[in-house]
C-alpha cells in the first residue's frame, strides 16, 4: 500500500470511530453524570474551562470558582454568575447552565459559596456573607480584561436565593437576574419570617429542614456523608435540635436555625431580604404553585414593585404548576402530584437568553411582551396574566365554617358555605404530640424521606382522624376559579400555652377523592407577629389568622370544596416542642363571623372558560381525557388552545389501565426506556406518533410509570410486622450495605429467610411493599438497596435509573452476596435461604444461585440468565418466571434451559400467555392480576416447600 493511501485510510477510519463514539455518547447522555459530560461538551461547543479560579474576599478567604468562556470570542463578554453550596464541579443544574450560556457567547463563573467544598472559610450558615461575598466577586469580574462590566445571575432554589442576597446590594454590575423557586430568600418581610423557607407561621418545616441540613448543612467544607436514608425514622423523635446531629455528626447550620428565636437580632447577621431592602435589579422571577416558598416569592416581588416604578417595570413573575423547581420539567411530567396538567410548558430557555441578551448585551426587547404576572390555573389547564397580584378583577369572598359541634373527621356534622350561620357552636379536638396528624403531599421540598409525596395528594386517610376538623361545601352549581392568597380566620382556645394550627383547602371530587389545593400553618404564640410572641391562657379565646399561600385553581360544577383544621401536621410542619412530650392539648375551634376567607376571581359563565373534567383511570391521578378515547388527546388540545366548551363527566371508581390499552410498540419503547436502551427523549420521540405529539407522549409515559401509593398492599407501619433498615458489612463490595428488614411481629419459632432483589432503580416503595408481603406470609425478608453507596433510592424512578448506571456492578453483586450471608445468620431465622428478584433483581437471583451453595430456592422473575458455564454450580431449586411478550429476556431462555437440563438443576418454568415484562408489578398498567396471583402463589409454595422444616 502506498503511503498516501495508508494515511487516507487511517483518517477515514478515525473519523468513523469518532462518529460512532459520538453517537454512542449522545444516545447514552441521559445516563452519564453531568460532570463527566462537561469536557466532551466543552470540546464540542468550543468552550474553554478554567477550574482553578480563586477570588480573594476582603477578609482574606479565597472562594473557588470555575470559569467557562467561548474560545475565540472577540470583544469583552457579558458574564453569567452562579453561586451554590452543592459543589460547583458536580452539580448538574450549574454545569448545564454554564455550558448553555458559554456556547451562546457568555462568560460563566460558577462559584462554591464560602465554607463549602473548595472554598475557604468555616462556620457555613445560609446565607451568612452572601451579600458581601457576592459583591466582592462582582468587583473581581468587572476588573477582568474579558468582561464587559455587566453580570447576570441565574439558578433555582438555593441558587436563586443567593441572587436575592446579592440583589440587596444593588451593585451597578448586577444587570439582571433569573431567580427560580427562591422565596426562601425572604427573611423578616411583610410580617412573616421564612428564613430559607425553614419556617412557616413560626413553625419549623421539619421534613424539609432536616432533609436539607442533613445533606448540605455541615459547617466544615468537607463534612462527612449523612445517614439520609435513616432520617425518615428520626423525624418523630425528640428533641428536634438533635435530629440532624444523629444523621450527620459534627457542626451543622441546623443548630443555628432551631436555637435562634424568631425575631432575635442574630438573624440580622444573615443576608435575607427584609422590609428595609430596596432591590432594583431587573428580574425574571419563576416559581411553582407547589413550592413551599411561593409566598416568599410573591412577597419579595411585591416589595420590589413598591420600591420604585422603574423596578416594577423591569420585573416579570411566572408561576407554573408543579413542585419545587419543576417549572422546566412539568410539561414532560404531565402531572402535578396526583393531578394531570396540560399546556404547562413555556419556552424558558429562550426566555433566559432573551432576558440576558437585552440587559447584558443590549440586544432585543427584554421580553417586553411578557406581562408583570403570568400564572397557570390548575384545573383550567391554561395560562392567565395580570398586572398585579392578586389580579385587580378578583373579588374578596368569605366562606364560613358551620357544624353542630362535631366536625371531627370527614364524617362529622360539618359544612362550608358562603353564608354565615347565626347559631354559633365550637368544635374541639384532642392533640397528642406523640401521635400528630400526618402530612400528605402539599408544598414540600428536600425531605429526607424518599417516600414523602408532594403536591396535590388524596387526603382521605388524614381526614378520618378525630384531631382533624373537616368542613365540606355542597356541590358547586357552577365552575369557580380562585386566584390569590388564601387565609383562615379562626377563634380558638387551648388547654396548652402554645400549639400549632394547620389550615388546608381541599378539592373533593365526585368519586370521593380529596386532593389538597393549598395550606398554611401558624404557631399560636406568633398570632400577633414575630416580635410579639405571647403564650395562651387556658380557657381564653384568641383571634388568629393562618396564611395559606396563594393559588390559581378551578373547581368544576358538581365538585365540592373542603376546609380542614388540625394541629401541626407531622413531618412537614410538625415540631413537637410546642407542648411537653407527654402532654396533650384540647383546642375548641370557635366559629366567629369570619372563620375562613379566600380571594376568589370573578366567576364567568360556564361557556366563557373551559372546565376540564378528566376521567381518572386510576386513583393515583393517571388520567385520560373523557369522551375522546382511552389514550387519545382531544382535538381541541392538539391545536394548542383549549375549546370553549366544557367537558363534564362524572368520575366513578375508575378501572385500572391495562397493557392491552397501549399499542405494543409503545410497550416496547417503554421497556427500552426502563432498561436504559433509550433515554426519556428517545421514548417521547418514538411514542409521539401514537399520541398526537410530545404532550401526548408525555402522558403515555406518565400513564405507564409506577404509581406506588395506589398499589401498596401492606402499610409501612402495619402493626403485624417489625420493619427497619439495617446495615451490613460488605468487604468485597462497597464496604457497607444497607437494606430493608421485615419480620412478623409475633413469630412462632425460627422462620425461613428470603432475600428480595430489586429492579434497576434501587429499593423503591414497591419492592419494600413486596418485602412486607413476604413477612406477612411468615418469612423473614430482607431487601438490600444497591443504591445505598450513592445515597440510597432518591425518591423518583428517573433519578434512580441515572444513579444505577453509576454503580460498579462487580461491587454491587458482592453487596448482594454479603446481604445473603448476613440474612442467613440472622437471629430468629432457621438458616434456610431463598431469593426472589424482579427484572435486574431476577438476574441477581440467578447469579446468587451460582454463588451460594446454601441457597435452597430462587424465583427469578424475567431476569437475565446466569452465565451458562456457571449453571452446574446451581444447587437451588428454581422457579423461572417469564412473560409471554418479552423478546429481550426470552431470547436467552432456550440456551439457559438447555444448560439447566444438562446440569440436572431442578427448575419449573411459569410463562402465562399474553403477559408483558413486569406483569407482576401492580404499580404499572403492565400488571396482569390473574397471572401475578398465580406467580406469587407458586413463589410462596416453592419457599414453603424448600425452606420450612417438613416442607
């Protein structure tokens, strides 16, 4: 071969290899950690990264930053500045925004806040030094030769709050900001003290505060990893001050928050927005109705508007449906809590560029067409605009609580209506701080409990309690839209000197579901303000107002409204320090002339706005539009705007969606998505042709995704069981493992042992439920969590899949072996061990059969086959469960079966006709009830026969 030909061949081969590699990386990008993607994306988009930028503060502390700049840019650059307490080199949101703006021609500085990660300084407390450190950094930026002197800030949650801390300085270089979900920046403002969103009406947001501070509140730059999975079990314990310390030993900012009284001068050392501030920086403000700090967002926005007409003209507030920081995701999610949402998307990324292009570069019109307030009306499924909040066209409306004196629980003699009652009675309840009313959903962020729900969630179980007062209206005769702040005015007395009140507005559906709309809490001592804490005298009555945040919501005709009053709700708002641990309090709730009031928009005739009534196909909120076919998207939605005609359908107890309700190709795409062959975008692109576009495809994905609460068979606190999380040594694996151990509370003699192996999402609520089902069948069951080395199951399936791809599978398999060894020798067991696994876990069950000579039985459900050369090592009896329609797994079965036969392994195949992969999983539509029942009965029969004495 001539030299020229050789070099041409080499060049072509290299280009082909590079193309294949690039295509592979692009396909798998959803499963590659963001910080791994950055170098490749920087190369692709010609971005220069300097990861060792040190900026010295006036007191000598050096803060670490990473600078992103487009290579070859001509002229000075506008700068986007992002600060965070979460590690600038790994936090996905900051890395994504940095690359986004850098490839659009901006310089981007991402900085660790003082005392976190590589930044110097100790004693981290949010947001001490935030204003001063931000100003010093702005000064450094403007002095650089590459800077044009104008800086914009962006980020959600803590990244948004830090923008407001900087905005307090009104530095001339701070030209614009985009704070998202940043209401926690409100300190003592408009009579309330939220401080980081940790307090509501003086009540500590227990779940959110302990969750965040246990993960991120360490005062030292490199504090140890917290025992976050254990936090859920710690929440009901006392004293509150010690909760985070038990999960994360060492100095923690949580101590400062819970030990400093509200109203104390010590809060002035932290850089939160107060009534004294006059922020003038142009702001594109974004939040969601389900964010716990939405009240703070609206309070700061109103304070900005009051500061000057110019500041008011340069501020736009966008309020989307969804939970904390979900505004960009909600269109794809297609649901808010258990409620469906449609038409929820906005071109946020385009807005970000247009906003900064105008204020930092002098290009465009700065989103001049956006109204001062753009908000989504839940239930109406559309966006409305206003020049003020609440809208000027809204009218104040009072609704009154009525009862005959016994409004305890949903079956009490209660009513709620717009007319006062001349007969006044009082309703009372007994509050036991050791058994508080639990929270269900609502505005929640950052909980340490992976099973905690947020947003609208069915409240029926909470409303059966005697310590919850429930007042329900008659069915509405016409649709009603409420837009604005909600407040409950109460006249109360209590036998305790202090107690908490929670007020909640609820939508009662015709089928009986009761989903929360909005809520608020108040500690009684703060009824006259934060600076006037006053305890109550037994037998005296007091007037108090519970602020319940703002909302935009539509009730349809024939639906009902419900208001509930309770003592502090457990886990979200509960702090049992308000009364002695062993005491109870009685709280008559006397009805005065103004018991509850809401701001309600003018109600137009039914024909003037759409009232979307969606037929629920399952109680968890997966829905399909009524009268348009089971999974079709109505034509009036396909055109991008709703019809003026209302859709009214009664909502009987809905049937469950089944696999036969979906096109087989959609099921195949979903299987590929679940198992990592395609990412979310790949599923949506492939499914769009079956569901009238991306919005419908997102609905299909939501309908196919697990609904854990709806399928739960055994409650976590079932008194017949003893359940706990335990750790075990795994020297050949990740060092330490953790899992969910459940046994019968009243065991008779030693019990057989079953290890439960989960799918490729970690120890999710469904696997925990299966573990409890086994324990109810008189086994000691243990389910290890393969994700424990990475912090445990994160609470949602997409995040869990992403984390799972980061595991070293060799170490993970050793963790399962170590878990089996721990279980085999556990107290109360008979030493006889079985294993059951599902999908990925089915493969683990097959694998364990080749590695554990003491494994007596295994039931792999649609699991990957064991290596054929290892099959002769199997001593266990197998029950192999396969689905009829599962091409991916079934392809390996003929060779596996031949190997089993040749090795004389005892096995039984159960493959019911017409079933799909995952047919046992009652949290998804692929569930086949009859086949799942047979598979479970056969599994229990196998374990009873092989693991019990005389079986």
